[in-house]
C-alpha cells in the first residue's frame, strides 16, 4: 500500500494535527505488561509446549467440574432412608450402653470461652460386630470458630492410653485401637477441651442478638445406638447471671424432637450444675443437645480461621477466577492487544489512497451504520467510469466482480441500473432502526473484513495468553456448575437461588472473556497509518464542505458518507443524487423492519413476559387468599403457644374529630409448650383492608398475665402481623390480652346495586383452629384444643337504629358475601351488643361483623376506593377475555388474508401478535382460575375464549406460512 504522508522521515510538518495518545489506567498497563512478560517467557521456552501445557491444565479443571457434576456427591447429607437403614443395622457396630458427658464452662482472662469435657462411654460389642477399636468424632470447626479439640487424657477399661488423633478438615477423630477383635462391654473415658464454642446469633423469634452456646453431645457423626444418656453442664455463677434466657436441652431424630428447660441439679458457691438424663433407647445419628443464651458481649469472639474463609469463599472461586480473567482480558484488549502506534500527528489529505478502497476504509473506520451505503455508493460510482474497463480486483464484492466478468462490455446500462437500484435501496434503509441487523451482518461478513488482513492492516493475536483465556472461559463455568450440583444437596435450589445465579454469572463472564479473546483484531502499524490517512481525509472533507458540495462522481463522496452519522449520510447521498438528476424511486423493500414492525414484535414478546410476571408475582384478587402464616407455622416462634379460649370485644365510638374508631380487646387463654426449640411468641394476623381500603389497624398494647410485653408489627401476605419479642419461654397456662383499634373503620361500598356506608370488622381469619391446636408435650395425651370462641361488637344505640343491616360475616376475602344473623343481640342501656359464639370446629370462614348504613350517614361518601377495588377484582377475567379477543382478531388477519398476505405490518400481526396473545392467555387464565372449582358460570366462558385463541393463532401461523413458502 502506498502511504500518502508528506513526511516519510517522520518530520512533523507545519499543518500537522496532533493525535492525543490513549492513556490507559495504571492497573491496565501493569496487568498488560505482566501478560506480555508471560507471553515472552512462553515463546522463549517453546510456544508449542507451553500452549499444550496450558490446554492440559484447563482440561483437568474442566474434568474436575465434570466429575463434580456427574460423579459422587462429596459429604452428602443423610436422607430419610439413610436414617431408617442405620437404625435397622445398629447392631453391626458397637452400641453405647451408657453415655455420660460432663461439660464445664470456663471464661478465660481474655474473655473467651473454654469448655472442659469428660466423656464416659460403656460400649457393648454385639456378636455380629467385627471391630477392634472405638472411634469418637468431635466437631473441629463450629459456626465459623476453630474449637480446637485438644485431648487431655484417655482411659480404656481403666488403663491410661494414648488414642490416635486424626485431623480431618472440620472434624477431629479420637481413635482407640485395642489391637484385637472386641467383644462384650468396654469402658472408654475421654477428657478433652474445646475453645470458642459460643457464637453471636440473631434469634428470629425474639428479634434479639445473643451469645449462643449450642452443642450436640453426640457430635457430628454418631452412628451408634444409645441406651441411657446423661449430660451435665457446670456453669460459673457469673455466667449464670449473664443468661439471656433459661437454658434448654433436648434430643431429636429425623422429624421427632423434644426439649426441656434445664434446672439446677446441684450448686456450689462458685458454680451451678445442670443435668439432663434420658433412659430412652436412641437410634444411630440422634442428636442430644443443650443450648444456652448469654447477653451479647459476654464472650470475646475470635476471628474466623482460614478454613472458614475457604469454606465460605470456596463455592465462589470459579466466579472470582472468571472475574479476574475478565479483568486480565480487558487489560490485554486495551494494551497488549491494542492498536500499534503510528505517528503522533496527521495532515489533511485531499485524495483517497488508491490502495485503500472505500469499502475497506469503512471497515477500518468501524462505520457499521454506513458501511452498506458506502459499498453501494462505491459500486455505483464504478459504473459511472467511461469505457468497458475491467473492474479492479480490490474494493468490490466478489459477487460484483463475478457479474462484471460474466456480462458483456455493452451491458453498462444494465449494470448501472442494477447499481442504482441497490444504492437507492441502501439509501432507503440507512439511518432506520430496522436496518441495524442488516448493517451488522454486512459489517461482519463483507469481504472488506478479510481484505484488512490480506492487506496487513490488522493482525490476529495468538499465543499462550489467549489459549489460557479460552481455556478459563470454558473450564470455569463447568467447574462452577459442578460445585452447584454438589451444593444442591446441601441447599435446595428451589429455596436457595444463589447457586444457580452464580453459575449463570460465571457462564456470562466466561462468554465475555471468550468474545474478548477471539474478537481482538488490533491494527498493525500499517493499519494505524491508514487510519491516520482517513483522519486526514475527514479533516479535508470538513474544511472543504465535501458533504455539501461533492458530486455523485466525486471519489471523496463515499468518505464523507463514511464519516457522517447514518441519517446524515443518507441525506448527503440524496442531495448528490438529486443534483445529478438520478431517479431515487425503488420498489418496496419487504425485508426492512421499520420502527412500527420492530415495536410490534417487541410488544408481542413483552406481552408474554408480562403475562408470566403477572401470574407469578401479583396475587390474584379472584383467588382465595392463603390462611394466615402464623396458623401455618411459617413465622419463627409461631408454634408452641396454643389457644384454649378466645374472646374479642369491639367497641365502636366517636373520636375527637367526630369520626369513628373501633377499639378492640382480645383475651386469650393460652397454653405454652416447654418442648419447642424456639421461644413461642404471641402472634396474631388480621385482615385490615376491607374492599381494598385500609382501615388503619394499630396495636396499642400486649400483656401476658397482666404484664406488658414488647412487640413488633409489620405486614405479611397483605395482612397486619403482630409478633411479641419475649426473651424467654413462659411454659404453662397464661392469660394474654391484646388491644388494638381500627382508626378508619368506615368504608363506602356497593352491594345489591346500591351504595352504602359500611363498618366491617374481621376478628378472626379462617382456619384459626388449625393454628391454635397442637401438642403441648412430646406424648399424644396432652393435645390442646380450642374450647371456646366469642366475638362481641358494641355500638351506640343511635348507630344501631340507623343501621340498615347488621350481619355476621361468613365468607372468605375475595369471594362473594355470605351473611347470616348474629347469634345474639343484647341491649344494655344506650348500647347494642352483637355476639357471635361459633363452635370451635366452625373455622372454615372468617369471623366478624358488618354494619350497613345509608350512603353518607357516617361520613362524606368516597367511592374511589370501592371503584378501584371492584375494577381490580375484574382485572383477571377481563385480562383473559381481552387477550383472547386480541389473539382472535390478530389470527383472523392471517386466516382471512391467507396466501395474499405479504411481508409487512399485517403479516407481523398474524404471525407475531396472534401466537403471543394466545400464549399470554394461558398463564393469565391459570392466574384467574387458580382457586375455582370449575362450577362457576364464567369458567366455561374463559375456557372457550382460551381454546378459541389458541386455535386461531395456530390456524393463522399455518396460513401465513403457506404464503411465505409460495412467495
């Protein structure tokens, strides 16, 4: 290529324009320099060998990931069948006839907890057991602390021994080897110490932080049956004074569990000893634990050990490595694989380089939006040359060169007409949104891209570094996927979403690295000079107004088009064609996607996405709401407090502003279990929105046996939630009183075609019996059941006389009203009391009262809330019908037009909108009818609409597909 620079000796002329050098960040420069050094060392040692070694390393990493993905699960948790099988084969190993463990807590001078342990195990070896030793497994890592089990002494059958100590990751094993097959009973005594067993913990039930000590006496791997078990814990009195709640102990196996409060068994002036004993036969893999909560800051907490961080960060190592590789790839792309340096200046250039065709220049300039127009303009200018000269081999597409060779010399007019039509078509496309896919396809696949390498303008970086990038981008996602499969046995992916998200992110980073590594095509020094020449042409074109003055034959016109934005470039060519009197009419281009068609297709896709998002994220007002979360036991602390009696007394009265307030006092006779692992809390959930209007429920006080307790309020599943934060369990019988008020109980609603004022109070949501009954103790004989439920609403006599109706609620929210008469009406002077006394097993419906008045009798009418609520209730069926009608209408376009339908907006309606609307009806239909029985009159209508929409969309696709094949 001839270089048209006025100073071949790099002497800077007077009219030179400086090119400011690109300055990368110091981090990029440092990383790139390191990569260049690595590449240089690789080439010095033999590029082929080092590249093969890199590929082998990443192949091994990928193989490890595949092994984790399809191989055995490491440290797989035991399943239900494993527990049952272990219980059935417990006689195949030794059995603990008795297990006694004494724990002594000591707080060191530096405030850290040390636990001194003495275990006495009487092991019996059945006839079928073929074992010569006893292995005791102790947790070595616990809650982010290195507990450092340290053996002090050991005795076997009364003789001092030195057990073998094995450190295995998070566990420590003490192994006693008798050297012969053991039979009968043998006694083992172990004395060891543990450090930093306590840890800071947040209790979701009490909503408080404590220093928690929870320890399983059997350890992390107790594969033996047990007879009598005794655990004692000796605590210094200063630590007893620091108790945040009473200590507890318990046992568990599979779904069976029980716990008791620890009481002092013996005392000394300095210590108190707690003991728990059970004579139950426990199966293998049982847990026998004790738990103590201390005030925050009681113990000094150590920093997490290195192994803890390995366990925490380990699952994310491939992700972190992929992020690091991406950073290195970006640094390599910016510096190591950056464009070669040219001159630090350029000068105006009045003539294009004859060895740099406009099509290659457009590719070199990265003119994506204007490259097709530049190519069409250059082809048309080629036909304007006089004489039958053969086309140049450079700068024209292969198809054009072949046609030039095949056509006779006298066919110049035909060639010129074809080139004009091609130019006008590209002119019509350029600058429009729908042209960008075509522009990118031509930009990436045009012969000009290959010409840049043939002419030495660009280079392909290759070597050891790029091989490592490619290997990492492929191997790391596979390794991350294998780790996610292993974690899926520890964390169910249906609940914990982050393993899947980590895999997706690692894969995305890997694809980004692969794209960076294999799309880096930096300019050579020759290419940099060519780009500087183009800078000179652009400067000359700007100064001489080439875009406004150049004729259609001007060789600088393609360059002016190249440098301009797409819309401006189209305007330049239109002006030049008009000045030359060239016809700009062209047949319609059905392959071009205009803005309308793009919006139509994008809207069709978004319609499906919106339908699925609506069905999965928004609760449907036509679907029966779930029972209260506190009744289901989904809230920590919601189990263990059982209700025997419930009374709710509401008093309707006027407030200081002349409005109305409903003050409610609930009285509950409760039985609190002493065998729950969490502290049972008083929990209540109320429906505080009537017809979508907030009634302003405010809890004022909660007392237990007349003593106020702390509580928090929030919202859960669209209802008001109350939760006490009692620090300790109150086992036994107690009286609970809850006071709350509805600050805005009056709403405006419509029923029977008439508007009215209404006061609605829902005292209990449905299924209260399910949440309030349960086992008080571990045995089945102490089951607590609801014995009595009562609800009373007291209103002034003038309001009772003004009411058009007083009804008891017997409905579920979101369903049609089913009202009944109150069970009893009592008049006491100037008040009326409406009483409900349902049977405890009559818990299928909400429990409450509704007072109806003429509209405006209680306050100024406000129909907006009711209108919005009713409109929202109509959204699900209306959305289903609307989507079905949209699918039918769009499908009818394709069915009616059939073979006459040609590419365009109407065809997109038939082939995009119709199937999209039909697909969107399915999730919306499920969203609407998820809780319907199928007997509702509207159900059949919706089913017909959905089926008709699907049929119309399918028919339309078949009809329009036939038209496309025929065309």
